[in-house]
């Protein structure tokens, strides 16, 4: 029979392998979120109008004849189909497929090594369910022709996947490391931030949804000035059409063209949400530093500041592609930092 030392060594080895795989999954997801934004913002979302292949082929190279015919029919490469757009669309699918395969491996190991990992495998199994649903949203994004509700759902699915993977990762590191590395000597002040951290996470999720709605409705430039919108604090806005979920891209529920006032409403609400979220997270960051966790408090403040700068830059500079993509990445980074803080305050509450 193996001795206790060899059993501990085996558990430590398996834990290390598992953590590295989860780190890789988190990094791929962090890459996929801005990559997906780049695909959408370069109008490549319908670069391959079918799913999961491209005109029924494995790659755009194999579908070059079909793509050339589509480019001719649409009168040039300015339309939704071109070889470059097809490659961008398929590259996103390839990476997403690789991530899905990696998550299957992680779930398998979480079940098989559950004793060595000292964790329930259910979170890893749930993540597989989320990635399957995310794949379906990817399919519907194409087959339902970029409906705003579906595209926004696809973004929220990606953020949900990132959130669950982040929680899986910090949970594994939290259990593998000494608790004092996560929680200060006096845990009570940090534990007192638990409700505030949860509210911050809720507000961020809501703001990400609003940001996705702005992007998928192409409303980012509905207000081109700051801090006012179209020269006034309260411009003409049509909330009913702007926030009607079951409609086509650029159309009202009745099929008419979506008005400028509807796009203004979408953009304006996102701005209001940004102010509310920014003030809340700034207060939370200051409170976290004072509670004895300066590193994560400063990380939250820096991530927030960068996201605010990127959001303002989108308006001031007219939505340059690199800034718009970075704004999506910034939301993902902010989410991971806030989740790590929530894990930290949860540990602190358990020690009080």
C-alpha cells in the first residue's frame, strides 16, 4: 500500500496539473471574449452563413469557390461575406472548439480526481453545460442573422463561462494555499464587505449586459459628446423600441426601422449604468484597501480606471476598433478581479 507521503505527493501533483489546465482555460476565455468582439465589430459575424462549418466545408479555404460566388452576388467584399471575414469567423470557432474540448478534460479530471483535489466536481460539470449552451448561442447568432438578443446572450454566456472558470480557479488556489495568503490576520473588516462585493458583482453583470446591448445594436455612437448626450442631459429617447428584446437587428418589433431616439436610449442607459457602477466599485476598492487587502483593492481600482478611460475614449475618438475591442477585454478583466474579491470576502466571513 502507498504510504501517506506518496499519497500526498500524488494529490499535490494532480492538483498542480488541474490548476494549470484551469489557468489555461481562463486565459483562452479571456482571449475569446475580445476576439469575438473583434469579429463582430469588423462585420464578420456572418462571414460564414452556416454552422458549424463554412458553406458546409471544414475551412474557408475549402469553401473558396462558394465564398467567391457570394462576394460576386453581393457586389463586392463590402458585404457580410469575404474570404477575410470567413477566416475571422472560423478562427473564432476553432478556438472556441478547442476551449470546449479542454473543459471536457477538466470536468473529467474533476470527477476522477475529486478526492485528491478535495473539491466537489459539480462546478466543473456545470461549466461543460454552460459551454454547450454557449455553442448553441454561437449557432443561433449565425442562423438567426445577428438578432440583438441572441448576440447579447452569446456575450453574457462567455462572461458567465469566464466567471465560473475564475471561481473554479480561485477556489482551487484558495484551498491549496494557506488561508492567511487570502485573508488578513483580522478577517472581520474584510468579511463586512461581503454584501457590498455581491452588489458590485450584480451591478457589473447588469452593466455588461447593457454594454452588450449597445454593441449588438450598434448604438455606441448614438451620443458623440461628453458628459452630455447630443448637447443635452436628457435627449429624446425611445425606450420601448430600444429595449424590446424580440426583434431583428435595426428593426422595431413591428418591422419598421429602429429610430435614432431608440439607439440614444440604449446608449444613455449604458452611460448611467457606468456612473452607478463606477462609484460603487470605487467605494468598494477603497473599503477593501482599508480592510487589510490592499493588493486586490488596488487591482480593482486600476481595472475600473482603465475601463472608464476606454469607455470615454470610445466616444471621444469615434469608436476606434482597438479601443472598442479593449473595452470588451476590460470588462472581462474587471469581472475576474471582482470575482476574486468575492472569493476573498467569502473566506474571510468563514473565519469570523
